[in-house]
């Protein structure tokens, strides 16, 4: 079983959703979440590249956004997104939560890169002293 804690805040016409998913089982769980907001979803991007855990599909005026990831036993994972749509309660719904039997080495390179922290050199290294 997974537990989901979520909140939505609206500021200046933009709704920001923050969610924490916790795997309370003793096995890895493959979890899929869907936004319940009535409008487009703006998932996070890094350097302009969409987070690979998000699947966004548009059909006409409808936008469907689903987040999917594997959560290890006893671990939590945060996910967030924004939207111009007004908040709903709850802002996300669990589409599925299934035992994940797969091998972590089967992850795509995009998924591995998305899990890495950003790195920048210390500002002291970048200072220029003529």
C-alpha cells in the first residue's frame, strides 16, 4: 500500500501541487499518479527537458498528465507540478500501485539522469580576480 499526502496552493493565478508518496509495503511499488485539476499540467523541467517520470498527452482541448515511478520499501518520494487550473481536493489520484518485480538496471538513461542532483561549482571557484 502507498500513502499519499498532497496539498495545492494558488498564487497569482497559478496552482502549485506538492505531493509525498510513501511506500508502506516491504516490496518495491510501481506507482502511477494522475492530476485531478481541470486544466493543463506543467510538470517540472530541468534545463528545458521534461522529467521522464511524467507522461503528458494532449487530445484536442484535453491534457492528461500521469507521473510514474518505483518507490522502494519504507521510502517516500516527492513530486510536484503547476497548473493554471484552480485547486481541487485532493489534487492528485492514485491510478495504480503494483508490486514491482523488475530490475532497476532496466531504467532508461533519462530516468537515471533525472534522479541525479544538479551540480554547480562553488562560487569561489568561478570568481575572477584580474
